[in-house]
C-alpha cells in the first residue's frame, strides 16, 4: 500500500485522481500484474505524459489516506481491486458505482477481473444504459515458459506498408467477436489504433494466399496492445475462416508468445470467452494455463 498524494489527503471514498496520483495507482496495479495490465498499460503512459494525454480518467478509492483500488476510465472502464478482503472490495465497488452514477457512462465496456467487473456492474445496473451483452466468464491465461508447440516461422511482425492488408483482418475479427463493425473511415479511432499497433511492432501476422487469389491477405493475426509490469496481453487473435482447422491458432500463438517473451515482456497473458472451448484448448496446447477469470460488460 502506498500513501497517495494530496488528491486524497484526509479523505475516505472514491474520487477522480490527478497526474500526481499515478505512481500510487501503479502500486495498486502491481498487486495483480496480470489482472490489472489493461489499466496499468494506460497508467504507464500517464506517468510520462499525464492522465489526459493517456486518453482517459483515473478514479481512486482510499481508506485512512491509503489508496486501495483504482479504475481506469477510457474507451473501457477497468476496475483494479486485487488483493483486498471482501468487505473492503465491497466498499470500493460501491464507491466507484456512486462515482459512475454521478459522472455517467463514457466507456464502451467494463472489462477486467470478473469479480470486480460483475460486482461493479451489479451496482451500476439501472443507473447506466442497459448492457448489450455480459460475458461473465472469460478464463485469464498466462504463458511464462517456452511454448509447447513449435512456433510457425511464417508469423512475424506486420510492416507499416502492410496496413491495408492488416486492417481488413482486424475489422473482420472485431465484427465476428463483438457483433458490429468498428470501421469509421480513414483516420477513425479504430483505424488509428490498428495503424499505431503496426507501427509500434505490436501487430503479428501470417500473410498468405487464400483460395487461389493473386493478392495475398492475412490468414492469422494477433496484437499485443497492453504491456505493463512485466506482462504483455495478447488480443485480437484471429484465423481466416478459409484456413481454420489447420491449427494455425496454435502454431501462430506459439510464434507470438515466443517473440513477445523475448522482446516485449516475460509473461504473456490473454483472456478468452469461456464458451469458446476450441480456443481454450488451443491455448492450453500452446502452454497457457488458467490463472483467474475476466468478465466483460458490453454496451
């Protein structure tokens, strides 16, 4: 536990924190590096450029001047309440819900460790618009050793000149997973996110020909958008429907995990919908093991 700066001095409850509070918030995240990686990756950006430039808002919950829990509020709301006993967790989530009722919904989802997400949403339901979907059980998995499957040598980082190949695959994956297209045209927020991941070396692809087409296209992809505290979280894993059944998800994820552990962070994490048993089995075959559960509330 870390004594927070002046924002919380003499207060108990939930408040909007400022730039000076970021180190204390990162210390809270460090109590659960895998569960908090989505929030911590944003907070590490905020540590150098400020909370606003990191693209969100930071909430904190304190008791007796000690910061105990935080929420990162941007495109996603990510609660971090790891390591607290049940009574303190309940008080923190109730305080965050009250702050959420006051400030209104700005996020497109609530995502993070399942107990925190579902507990927060149970307190916000009725005050915020009706959810579109609740994914209540998403196994949280990690790999911190060499993969058990031979990595596919064709899987590599995307090149900036391949953006026009990568974007359609990303849009197809998102649409299949969430149910609507994220595309908003050149320069849109989703398009900029994909371009930034490619430019930052956080996008991995296998580019091949499909169905005899002359023009190659992406047949496997994955991104590593969240990195903090020695943990890198893989998202957006996708295999072209015409190439499914070839175990590309296993050899592809082995390649992504191997490169990520060598060059980005020693622990690779991901979360997957519990009903997607095929994906869970594929990740287990690669060597990922379940360490907890996430949940997502989609609006």
